[in-house]
C-alpha cells in the first residue's frame, strides 16, 4: 500500500515537500520524523527529509482496508493483519497527548516504530507496536535498548495482549493503554 519515494526513479523528497507539508498542515496526515541519533532531546537529531506519514483518521483507514466489514476489528479477528491500524491509533493518541513523534530506522539494526521524549528521565523512550501473537519478538527494539549510547531507561511494546508484563527495560502493554501516556513537557 505504501510506496517509498526513493523507489521512484529520479524523484526526491524535495519534489514532494509541498505536498507533504499540505497534508500535515491540513491535518490529513500525521508526521513522524526519522531520527539519526536517538538521544534526548529527539528534535536535535531529526532528519528533515526522512519521514513517515500516517492517516489522521483511523475510521477512514479501516474503511479503506476492510471495507464495510467492521467485524475484523470488533471481533478481534486473529487472521487479519491489524498492524497499520494499530500504528495509526498509536500515532493519533501520542499526538493527542502532546508528544512529537519520531522513529528510528537503521539499515543494519532495523526500525523502531516510535520514539518519544521522556522529560522526567531526560531520555528517549522507544515504542514498538505489534498486532500479532508474536508480540515478544522485536529484534530491532532489543538492539536499541541494549545500546548503551542511547541511554534507554524504559521501552514499551503495545499489542493486543490483555495483560501488563515487564522483561528488563521493556514493558508490554495492551494497545489501549496508549491513552494513558502523558507528555510532561
């Protein structure tokens, strides 16, 4: 469904910058900036020309993906891939609670879905969003948390689990717990 601009021959971010800015300014899309060095404060390391956009309406997204069959969501249908819906929900909630959104993408170490600033501990907090039953499998997040240069104090995995558990610095939360995240800046 998504296409990367770098996959389009001869096109760069500059060719689409006005269109991206329009979608973000109009509130149609949510902007998640790439981070090169994931340390607090994240804004210091954001890359201007590398970003992800999320549709700012989960209802429209689910309609695009599932048509009028809302049973996939309401019945918690396990055979349906809800990854993009979950990521959209998390982006919307974090923005609604005052966070600036960032993500980490490293060719050799993988991608972490979201990074947010924690003003209490003065550190970056990685967040991974998982929609499947293998929510404890997250090699990029594990590598991120173990990297001493990043000074990670805590990390979260949001998934369709119904319980809260912790494994080292990583806390596993139900996806709906994102509504309790509050920015303290």
